[in-house]
C-alpha cells in the first residue's frame, strides 16, 4: 500500500508550496506560499503539538489518561486535541474570549475541555488565559503544560521540520522568508535552520498594529503604550515570548486589521486559496516590505500561510463582519479601488 498512514498523525508536516501568481504580481520576485492548512489539524500548530507531546513521552512525563493543558487562541488547541485523542490523553484548554464560538465548538467536538477567559486583561492578571492555564497545571494531577510561548521545543519543531522542508522545496534558493509571529516558534525555528544553511537569507517577522514585538526587536524595550486590542488572531503579542529568537530575525513589518482583512479576501478571490486572517497579514507585509526594499526576479520569497480560512467564515469572510469593523463596504469586490488610496 502506498501513501497510507497508521493514523491521522502520519499526515503532519511535509506541506506543499504553491506559487502566488496574482496577488503579488506587482513584485518582480518569485513568491511561494507554504500551505500549513494541509496539516490534518489545518494549521502549522500540528507540528509543535506532536513534537512537544512526543518529547514529554520520551521523558516519561505522560502515561495513558494524562492531561495536556495549554493556553491557545485556537489553532494549537485543535492540534493538541487531535494528538491527545490518538495518544489517549485528556486535553484542557484556556482560550481568549476573542475566539469565535464555532472554534470553541470545534475544540469541544475534538473532546477538549475549554475555559474561556477575557482577552483585554494583562497577561499576569489571574483571569488571563495564561494564568488560568498555569493554575490548572498545578491543580490537575498527572498533567503537563505545553506553554508554547516559552517552550524551546516550539522552536525545535520548526527547526526539525518546517525549516528543512522550505530548504528542500526551494532547492536551497530561498532568499526571503516571511512569517507571522505569535509565539514566534515558526519563524525562529525555520530561521535557525535556514540561516545555518545560508546566513544571507532574509528573515522577516510580521507583527500586528497593537502588539509590542516590532518595537522590542528594534529598541530592546517593551513599550506598553503600544498595546491595544486588534482583530487578527494568532499574530503579535502583549508580552515578549521566550519562543521568539529576536536575533534570528532581520526585520519586522507591522500590519493592521483592515488591510490584512482585504488581503485575506483578495487571496481567496484571486489565487483560490482560502487562508486564515494571518494569510492576508503575511501577504500584506510582503507588499509593504516591497515598497522600501528592492526585489528582483532572482529573489525566491517564501510566505508561511499558517491556517485555513474555514475557521474565519463568520469573521474576515463575512461581509457583515467587515462592515461592523467599519471596513469599506465595497472592498471585497473592488480591490483596485481600495488599494489605490
Ligand atoms: N497565524 C495563526 C493563525 C496562528 O494561530 C499563529 C499561532 N499563534 C501564528 C500565525 C503564528 O505562529 P507562531 O506562534 O509560530 O509565531
């Protein structure tokens, strides 16, 4: 039998890359998207869930019926829930109240116990999803806390898999890698691998308007005055994640809710790729970057598309939601107009 796996976990990783032909056609470079939605849990987080849980198994920290705990905006939760089912663990998650009800229903359908916590409180507030997860990890016996923001294995998962895949898929020709940074694991681990192969590869992080990562990279200071709420899930932070290797990143580009939303919809309409909200963010970041960096047809640019658009149907793919945000009504069908201004 060929291409048959023992269980769903055998499908994690080795995600495809596809050339972008239209949304970045104003840029002379070759631009490829790495489609992490092709993972069985539909996001890049499958890689870290499997890697971290298997590392804990190797250390003897888990036995049948153990509990895996994590704080997550959604994607990591789907992945941990999936791995937990196959391996026989319980999954307990704390999520922010920015998370859409259908995401929470999805997590519950995969057997997870879900705690919904307020998004707009400080990370060290006892009500925050970080603190709730920490507390549960001390209260639930026989449990491990994945702690993706401060777990080096998050970086290692991408050092072991995403980085080498990108190198092989581009035949070592990659010149630029762009990825949205939440925990920073995807970009840090991929960068670590790729810069070992070729230190000249430019590594560009994408940060959100309202997050502290870009300024921290540039000044070494956490500027709390920059923190404000925003809509893009999974991108940026109000704290400095330990899984972000700032010295492996050359530059950050900051994007906002509105242009990232338009780009997400544009990618669906022009490339027929239904990506999540950060798919639009990473394309938007490349277009902003191209305004003040000269790119040529020798450049091979890889963008990580972290997850699937099916998770955002009532958000960025909803015209009503776009209108509620105050985003221009006709934007979805008239990009030329929107981006002229
Ligand atoms: N996009 C989405 C939709 C995500 O859920 C995440 C993870 N928070 C990211 C991008 C960023 O990935 P990382 O945590 O590896 O930086």
